[in-house]
C-alpha cells in the first residue's frame, strides 16, 4: 500500500512538473526549436541543405540544396508546418511544388542543450529528376536569424528584433480587394526568379529640345544582366549617363546610388516623373500572364519597416506590398490611365503608442508616394462595427477615421489594379473630390470577419464632385487578406475576375535598417543609424536597390503611369527640400528607448508584455 501511495505521489509530481515545463502548447519553457527565425544549414553525403524556421516557430521556408541535388525554393515560401511534440522537440512535415515537381520535407527539430546547438534531422523526397537518388536524409544545425549573415541584431535602432516581429504582427492591416483585381501581390525573390524572369537594364532618354548620345526623342536601353536574378545581382552596377543637354557632361550612375533623385545631379532635367537615366527591372515582352502576380496567396509577402517615433517613445511601422504590374481599374471602365510594370503600394504607416498596444494614428498612401500628403494621417481610431441587421445596416464610414479589427488591425481598402490604400469610403470620395477628378478606382468595403465575409463586401461609388458616398451595392464580393504572418486569405462572390488557389497568405518580413541619407524628417542620423549604414533584415538586400521596379518604356503610351523606385526612395520632394519623405517619415534621429513607468501604470512596458 505504501509503495502504491509513493508511486502515485511521484506520478503527481511528474505531471505537475510536466505542465509547468511544457505549458498548453507542449513546448518546454525556454527551450526553443532554435533561435527565433533561425537558419538551419548542413552537408550530408554530398548534399548541402539550408532552410529557415520562421520567427513564430510555426513554419519552415526558403529551402535550398546544392551538390548532387539542386533545389531553390523562393525566399519566404512555406515548405512545411512545425508542430510541437515534447521535451522541446517539434516535428515538421510539408509538400511544395517547384517547376511542376513535388517536394516532400519531413523530420524533427531539436532544441539546444548543454552547449550543443539546435539541429534538425529528416528526409527530403524530390519527385522527378531534381535529385539522384530522389530520397535522401539530412542533418542541419541552427546558425542564426532568418535571412541574416550575422548574429541576431539587438536592434541598431534600439528596437530588439523580437519586439519588431511581435509588434508588426499585432498591427498588420486587413486588406480588402475589389473582385475585379487584375494584379495580385508577389514577393521580391519570387518575382526575380519567375519564368520567364525580368531583366536588369539601363535606360537613357533624350526629350524634345535636348541633345544627347541618342537621337532626339528616343531611348537607348542596354541590357545589364539577363534574368533570372538574385537580390545581390541588383546591386553594384555602374554606368555613365549623359544629361541629354547641350554641353552636359556624363555622370556616374549606380544601381544602388543612395540618392538617385538628387537635383544636384543634372541628369534628371526637371522631370520628376521620368528620370533621364536609370537602371530598371523589365518584364519580358509578350508575357502578359506575368502581370497577374501570384494566384497562390502563400507567395503574398508583406514587407515592414519599424523605427522609433520622433516625439513620444512610440514606434512607426510601415507596411509595403509589391505587385508585378499596375493596371488601374477605374469606375468608368476606360482603364486608359496608370498602367506600368512594378508597383510598390498598398502601403500604410501605423504610429504605435509607447505601450506598444495601442494605435496613435495611421497614414494611408492613397495615390501619393508619401505618407505626408494632406489628409493622409487619421487620428480617430475606432473598431469596425456595423449596425444590425448584419450586412444590411448602414456601412461605417467617416472622414479622418481609421476602422480597426480586433482593436489593433487597421482596415484598408485598395484600388483595383492600382493598389492605392484608403481608410474608408469617406476617405476615398473626399480624396477624389479634393483632386477634382471624375475617375476613381473600384473598391469594396465591409466587415472582414468570418469565412463568408467576402461575399457581403459592398461596392463603393461616390457622388460626382461632392465627395459623398453613394448607397453601396451590397453583396458585390471581393477578397479579404489578413496581412499578419501567414494570415488567412478568403474570397467570395460571383464577380471574382481571377480566383486565388489557396487560403493562407505569406510571411511578414522585416526590410532591415538602412539610412542612405537625404531623409526629410531626420536629415542625417535616423533612428540612431548614421548615413550610409545598412543592416540586412529578413527581406535581404533589395532595399538598397535604387533603380526602377519596372520598364519605363512600357507605359509611355498611357495617359499617366511610371514605374516607382522601392520603398526607401519614395516620397521625393522635388519642389522645396529635395529630400525623401517616406522611408523615415515621423522618425526620431535617436535610437529607441522603451518607455519606463510606474509598476501599476496600465501602459507600463514589462518583460512579456511586448
């Protein structure tokens, strides 16, 4: 009897310890599957395997192999899901497709213990002819944070990486797309390696009345590097660009020039929408199918940039999205304007309070390339709430108001094809009234929550020249995208022009820390980062590329439309200060310091409350 009692006591102790150690998720406290966002690399029997475990520990992405098996899955593409087991060990399993060939990845992730680094072991099955033999085992070791070549950054701007990822997910927008959307998002790596892939070229232009190396009014467009491309291959190219003016001297131009629009450089000839000379990415001709982007939303990437706010110890979070093409669908159906390759848009800037749990204000890109246009910033933040009965009562919409889902996720409606972001129907209609424009983009509005929510999204129209919202057309349909890491994508209604092939979005990726100089709100040092410093983030090195993201010749016959530069080099002030106003908009010149407060204060930032 005593022996049984002792056994039961020991069993109780073991169970209690187990619960304390593993918690509800089954993963031992303090024993991760490797550092947050770790890269696993190793060589076994002539094959080098590398992949990334996402910062939330839920997925494996970016699989590559070299040697007798050559596989390269685009950066950020999910290849397996991770599931916790016990004692800190997790299993992973998944299937992905590469060039019509299925890849099966399965195995286990083991935590670091007693000085031994975290490692993974498993098997890879490559159907088809990618590998010989098609099945092989591997063992790889965790070697650092995802997408980085150096040890984990504690935040050169003072913001720890763990806080960046957590806060970026907490405030990621919910995007509403019209059912007519012709151009879906994609990721930079997927775009550079698509088949057929874009080329990197260099263009020089001479306009009317100007003399240069080419015939007046024509272009010279030499190929620099044929696709497919890597992010690194976008950088380090140089060329001599003629100013296309009488007696003008040639100037050196690089594909990563830190201030490509400087008025001190005469090659821009007072043409802010069309530089005289620039590197650019161009899609191959006669492949209009590439304009669609990615129909599999697992390839939709949300890129973010976080930095300290100027005045209140809060944070500024920029969210950006890349599209292969911009084909604006206006309400009149003429669709003659704003067509170009490459589009960085659907952008919002969220100003987070110093407690990192509340929104101070949100700025929407609208049809500008800066967050500083009049009316772009909304300071009234309120949860989205429709009047009963659901989907039939008045739609919430008020000027200067940001509507949120679950209190922290701004609701964002975007122009079909053009991807300009607006806060609400009232914001859309007033914007076009202020710009005295009769055409505006096709957009939808409504409650994004629930699996059938897209079916009930309402089409938005505006009363001409009055800035008022007409009665919405109910049950128009559309697409809802939760842009947090691998968030849900739902689609509904009979009007969908192009159907998506999945229900889960792609990753949320940090663009790193880069201060090229010429920033309007901090001039020299920005967020504690000196001019010229670049610290690579999960996204890679593409933020340094300062060329155009589309062929400047492909849209010249249209009324308007010109491919943009990347997020770092948008919002250039051509009139007054000749500085960039987007990348560090509202930034402090100092590093971030977390708000310290009294212990009982509700906005006190303590460990575990980020």
